[in-house]
C-alpha cells in the first residue's frame, strides 16, 4: 500500500516514484513468489511422517554407512526386555555400554538403580555412578522387606515425545524401531532432554548434541546383540525382534505379564519389564 | 520427597535450561505485551494512549531484534540454527520460532514504517547531504503526505495491527506452549501455560512502556500525559489481576487435586522456590504493585500527577520483576526436581561471565533500550505535535 504510485503532482515528479517504481514492484513480486514457493516446498516436504514413508517404500536409511550389506530394516522390529527379578546389580551392563559407546563420565545411556523398600512402603533408592561400579552393601536404618535392582535405558517409545518435539528432525525413529539422534543435525537445544520422561537423554559435554542409547545400532544391524545384553551374566537383559518368528523375547511379551514404565503418558515404550512393583517408576 | 531419600536420575544432576531460557520468554513477552498495548491505540482507538502508541511499537521492535540472541547463546550448536528453517519439524513448537519471528518482524517493521512515514518525509525534506539520502531511502520512494494518503496509511495500519494482535498472542502463546506441551514435566504440562504466559507478557509489556514513557518524558523535559498514565495504570492493573489470578488458580487446582505431581510441586514451591515464588512472584512482585495500582485506579481523583506517576513507575518496576520471577520459577523450577519425582537437583546460580551468564542477560535487556534511544535519534518515538508535520511535509527536491 505505501508503494501505491503517487501522481506526479503529489511528489513533484521525484526520482523515487517514477520509472523505478515499476522495477521495484516487479522485484517485490518476484521476491514474494520465490519466498512463497520456498515456504510451500518446505511445508509440503515435511507434512508427512518420514518414518511412514520409509516403512511403505523400504527407503534407504539416513545413515547407510551404519549398515552392512544385506541388512533390511523393514524386516526387524526391536524390543528390549528387562527381568528385574534376575538382575544382581553387578553393573557389567553399564560398564559395557560406557566402553562400547564411549559414554562421557557422569553421563549414562543405561544405568541400574537399587530399590530398598520398607514394610511401610518407603523406598530408599540409589544409583551411585549409575550403578557402574556395582553396589556396596549399606544399612538404611529401616525395616526393609524387599529389595531389587532396576536397570534402565531409553524405552525407544513408538510415540516418543523426544522425536515429536525435536525442532530440526535430528531425533528420529528408524523403521526397525530404534530412536536415534543425528548428531550432525542436532542444534543442542535440549528440548528432547526435557521431553524424555525417563531421564534417558543428556547433552554430550564434548559434542554439545543430544546423546542417548542407540540400542547399539552399529552392532544389532550386523547381527550382534547390544553390549549391555552381551555383558549381563544372568540374562536379566534381553534384546528381541518382534518380526522374527519364534523370538524368545517376543514370546515372553506375548504370553507373560510384562509392564512398561509410566504407561499413563501413552508414549508406547518398547522396553518391557518383568517383575516391576508399585514402588518402581 | 525426603522420605524417598532424594533420589535423582543419574542424568538429571544439572539444570540444562539456564538463564538464557529464562530470558527468552521474558524478552518475547515484552515484545508481545508492548505490541498488544500499541494495538489498544491503533486498533481499538483508545485515544488517551496516543502518547505511547509509537513508543510501544518501537519498544516491541527493540526487544524483538535481540530476542534470538537468548536462544543462540543457549544452543549447543548455534551455527546450525538455520536447520530450524531448512528441516523444521512441524510437530515441534520450537521449530516454529524462525517462521513466527520472521513473520512478526516483517509485520512490525511495516507497521512502524507506516506510523513514521509522515515524519520520514518531513525529515527528508528538512535535512541535507547524507542525512537527506538516508531519510529518502527510509521513505522507500513514497513522498505522498496528502490527507488521502494518510487515510490509506491508516487503513493499512489498522489491518496490520489487526493481524498483529493474534500474531502477538501467537508469538507468546507458543512460547507458553513450548513448556505446556512437555508432558514429562508436571510443573510445565498444563493447557493454562500459554494463557498464563500471554497474560504475564501483556503485564510486562505495559509495565515496560510505562517505565520507558516516564523516563523519556523526564529526559525530554516534557510532561507526562495524565489521562494516558491513568489509562496505562488501569490496563496494567487489569492484566496484572488476570495474570496473577491465573497463576494462583493453576497452583490451587494442583494442590486441591493433590495428585501424584503435587508430591513434587508442593515441596518445590514451598521449599525450593520459597523465596522466588512466594517472596518475589506473589508478594513483592504481585501483591504490592496490585495495591499500588489499585490506589491509582480507585483513588484517582485524590492523587496529584506526581504521586500517580510515582506509584505507576514503582508498580511497573515491581511487575517487571514479578514477570521475570514467574519465568524463572517456571523454567528453573521445572528443572529443579528430577524426573524421578523423588529428589531435587543442586540449586542453580547463574555465573556472571558465562555464555548463559548474568552479564550477557543484562546486555540483552539493555541493548533494546539503547536501540530505542538510537531509533529516537533517527525518528521521533514520541509523537510530534500535528502542526509540525503539516508545515514541514513536502517532497525533497533532487
């Protein structure tokens, strides 16, 4: 509106509103068209869930270099199972994870908590150094009636808030059900860390990007199991594949009373627990 | 909490969102609040607010210019910030920042240009040399100051300001949504959050304009317009009452329901945040200014101009502190407790010279004020008497 051409009488025929006016208008029109087209492209490109597209088309993953030849991510759907009743709190899993994934000190992709619950329902919980060094016997001064170790890791939720909230699509869920972070795209805003109800994400102190359990994606796509599962001496941790016929974990999930963490949030976790009690969360 | 032994998840030891994320909603709140105040004059024709019509817009622009620095200083990789525009995640509220910011900036600049158009032409016609070229550039080649063109300007201004009101509400409502949509955090996750943020934004915007207006008049040796200040006090009082009522209602509901989250929020407010929440946000920042403004609004006829101005100034300062405390209590308070809901992190005290430190936070607050001063040297922030415009208007010759 302000560039409405004024008549010569209005401005005395100044340079500004004579022949150049048309050029400026053309320029603005072209600019507006270009801007509109760019925005429309971005919006249209992002309107659809990339994972769904990938699932439907069997598209190549974002990091094909992670895969060995012949790996087909549409033929797997990973799940994780923790049997709390078996865990002895040795911390082997935490150490293995730390070494395998070069996890920075004082940060954890997996950790083990020790629960000691008194007769009155009071819970004394600790996890010194994430349980990496095991747990020293100690007295609580309470009438403890049950105690257990509680291994934790990213739940690789199907409806995960961390992927939903990531502003730049750096957090994503693979077709085979693993939630990963593209460190080359992450801006380090920390929104996903805030959004994870399980405390399983952190900002890496060196890379300044979000970091989390990858379910040892570099291993499982080569037919290996995760470092934590391999290190567990009592089979308290198990990796399963829902798309493999006769998979042991898939069978347990299908037939036994497994539980998930914070089911009320409807994040649909893919990490299942056996032997969870009401105090544990 | 203590009965659970104060257990924190191992990754929950430190506060991740620090002072800059407190500053981010605070500064954008000032933007939205000042703009909505300006709309009361430009759209809703509250003519008594004419003296601050321009100031509110320029203040809004000033804070908008420096708002992104809060985020950039926080990001682990600020150099990748363009990713929010290149690969935005449309299901993320935070991804919308770039788009909302750019749209709002365009609208605000256009509106300010229209408001100052007559002055630009007048100054172009009166000045010489580089200054003249500068003002001619600002005029964008349009030198029409006829009554018809003013009418057109006014019409466009009305439309822009009309779009700007939902725009401002959206700009700040979405900041509230960023927090309100985090279902993992019971202190943030409430549908009321965007509304609370918006109301407190309006409070901070009006309070800031009152302070800038008072200081501006003092330094230019001009008299504060009494009906304008009275009206500002009335609006500020109303929005402060709404804002604080909403804040209290949210907490009362949480306390009354006493659901699982109250186990952590109760001790958070009563113990961890006792000083900043009860002391600053509720008593010093809310109760005191509401009483002061109540005096101004209800006992107007007994007040001299000086007393009214002083009461408004003090109340505005306190409300600015209140809104900052509210942002602090939301952002920092929401991270003091661990996601284990069974323990509190170590207390957070910002460093002085850190990337997210106090010095830079002060700079981000002060730079917009310097921008307003600079802007005033180029174009008048306070409206000139009508006669000056009519005598000075004209087209600069080549």
